[in-house]
C-alpha cells in the first residue's frame, strides 16, 4: 500500500532509502509531545538571523529599557486604573535568537494543548473518512505531525523575530514569571531607519508592553483565553480531503518537501467550520481584538501625552504596520483568522468608549471574562456601555 506517497507509511524499512525521513526518524526519537520544540527552536533561530546582524545588547540598552518600563508602569497604572501585577517585571534586552528561544518556551503551554487536539482530530478524521487502503496513514500522520508542527512553529517564530520589537507583539496571556522582552537589534534598526530618538521610541514600545502585562495580570485572563481556544479546538472538524491532497504531494526523497509544506501560508490544518465553530471562533477573535486594541489605545494616548517626538514616531509605526495583514501564530498554526483590521476594530471601540466616558470606565472590560466586549459590541460600543456601565 503506497497511499499516494510512493512508500508504505506502516513499514519502517520504507524509510531507509529516503534521506529526508532518515533524518526525521532521528529527530522524532527525541520528541515526546505534540510539537517538536527543539526543532522549532532550531528552525526559528536559523530564520531569525536572516534579518542581518544579531548583536548582543549592551548594558546601556538594558538600563534604558529598564527606565522606560518603570516610567511606563507609573503612567499605565495612573491612566487606566488597572491594578499593577503582583510581581516586579523582569526586563530583558535580547537578540532575535533570544526572542525565539524565550517564546518557544512561553508559548509551549498555550500551543501544546491545541497541537494535541489537532493531532487527535487528524487521527479521528482520518480513521473515519479515509478509505480502507489508506488506514495506516493516520498512524503515519501521528508520527509526522510533531515535526510538521515544530517546523511550522519555528518558521513563524523566525519570521516574526526579524521584525518584532517586544514580547507582546504576540499579544496573548503567558504562563511563567512576569518578564518583558525587548528585541534590541530590531529597535536599533527601526530607530536608525526612521531617525528616531531611542529613549522616546523605547518608552513608547514599553508603554505597549506594560499595558499588555497589566491586562493579562488579571487573574481570569489567561484561563479564559485558554478556555476559548480549547472550546474551539474540542469540536474542530478537519477537511480530510484537502489534507490528503496536500500530503499526497509529499516526496520522501526530496529534502525540501517538509520545509515547503511547513512554510505554506495555508498552514498545516484545514478546518471545516460550521455555524457553531464560527461562533466559537468569533469569541477568540473578540478577545484578541479587544486585548490588542486596548494595548494600542493606551500606548497611543500616553505616547501623545508624554513624548515630544510622538507625531514622528506615530507616522513610523503606522508605516511599519502597513505590511502586517494578520497574526501568523494563530492563522498558520491554529487556523484562527486574525486580520489587522480586527485589531483596528478593537482600538476604535476603545476610542469611542473613552470619548463617551473615560479611561477608567473603559478599563472595566478587564474586570472579568463577562465584561469583555463581544464582536457585535466591538462594532457598536454603546451596546457594551449599556450592558456594563
């Protein structure tokens, strides 16, 4: 049984003449979870350095960022009324490679449950829908999926590391101790390209990072986001025909085959969404749009208040974001579509609420999971005000 691949996926001897899969077998033996994180880290670091020199930050860089964070903490607390996190943020000035390593670790607890559910869904869908002569394919997919996911995670992290400025460019709650990462080679390049004052620009970036840290320090935030993601993935149905068609093109003798599959903009998994799944997806999108929109709103409001060169920085940031069309972590790894326009909806929601009330009223969205705006409320903030104020 070749299954369209030219070899029998149930026969270990079928791998012996395929250089790609000989190497995959070696790497697979070191993987015990749904994502091969060592592969993700290596692929991510290899891609990150393509952006140019990745020099070690200086002590001066770290001191400047620590000062920027402490200033940001004072003003974010004053402006929003949100309680400060219970721990003191550890400020880290890192290289691009350091950002990849740190995020491969901090995103593990978020992505692994999702990856495990996706792997189970692949096997379940394949077992239910594949013809008998392809039955062994589900076992092969279980072996292959940690490598595909590891490669995909690495590709995404490496691509992001070439341009991100801080930790919360992936604006989701994290586990572990409170820390803020700033990617100094990217900050330096941005300041040079746009002729910006480093102290003022890094203060603006710190305002964005600190705002997200305040948001996600709310005791319910991380559990709620994980709950929404788990709920979406628990009933996810996959388009097995599309998956089968893509995998059928995988040539085990071609060393580029796995890389090309992992680099695909379509991601690895093809969800078949019904009305219930779209509703669940909408809840995730609302959370992320509200969180990022709030971070942008606070950053911009305080930046305009505190920074003399803010108009210049604002124009640079606007152009910087013009090339962003979505969030690759969620679109390519989990099939959760997040376009830049959805983040703009979140920011517009915040601006309307503040125009009609004040910053403290807006910050009530972080009181509880129930206080967060829904997608309809993001489009019509008066609905949210009528419900919560």
